[in-house]
C-alpha cells in the first residue's frame, strides 16, 4: 500500500503544479531534496524580482536579488523546521549595518515575506486534504 499512497500524493502534487505553479515551486523549494530545487528557487526568485520591479524602489537589483534568495531559503527553513529567521544574516548578505537595514531594507524584506507567506498552505493544503480524506475513508474501517 505504501507505493499506492506515494502515487496518490504525487498525483495531488501534479495537480498543484498545473493549477498553481508558484505554490508548486514553493513546495519543491522547501520540501524536496536540495539538489532538485534549482528551477523552483529560480522561479520564486523571478516572481519576487518581478514584484520588486513594480514597487519602483531605487535599490540595486543585485543586492535585492541576494536578499530575495535569502528570504526564500529563510522562509522555507522557518516553514519546514520552525527555524527562526536571523536577520543578521540578511544584513551580512547586503553588507549593511542595522541602521541602514532599518532605514532602507526592512520594508523590502517584509514585502518579500508577505509574498511568500501564503505559499506553504497553497502548496501543502491539497496534500493535507488528501491525507485527511485517506485517513477517514481507509483507516476508519480498520
């Protein structure tokens, strides 16, 4: 039955991939083995940088993209392992002190985080529903 269950989960993930590609990318970037995350992380970076371009901020795109990549990784670790996000690392990546961070960068960080915060439930919601339905249907009869 183990292979059947895995197949059911893979089927739901394939549906998420078609219906909500960004949520799929989040799920893969956060939960798949590290070697298979490159495309999905690139898609998430593209999404965040597209959002950034619409904000018309005066910051250097290279520094912003570094912050966006750190945000993707940090939010994934937060969501998967409940790790707190250490913003000192973000400041180190940008090469700025706390004053510059608070004045110029924290607003962008928060906007990036808000863009990513809805993705875990969109990525895992269908899988959680499958598991719940499976438990109700198949294990209640045992």
